[in-house]
C-alpha cells in the first residue's frame, strides 16, 4: 500500500468530506421523532409479550401447584 504524506492525506480527507450530503434540520427532527415513536412501540410490544408470558406461566404453575 502506498503511503501518502500528511498534507496529501488532509487534502484527501477534505475532498471526501466535501462529498458528504448532510441532512437538513427538518430531516434530522423527523427521523429523531420516528426513532422515539418506534422505540415506544417496541417497548409496548415487549411489555405486552412479557405480560402474556408471565400470566401464562402463572396459570400453568397455579394449575399444577
């Protein structure tokens, strides 16, 4: 692998950073809200699954115990 000197490296990094398309403030806010909504839905889903499993196990244990 060819080594580049530090000046060339910095120039290459700057050129690559210039190619980055940064999201707008609205896009960031929208995706942040979507992440929070999906996290809340996931938490509710797993809470319900946990409740169903717990009540099912309690029913089985009460039946046999």
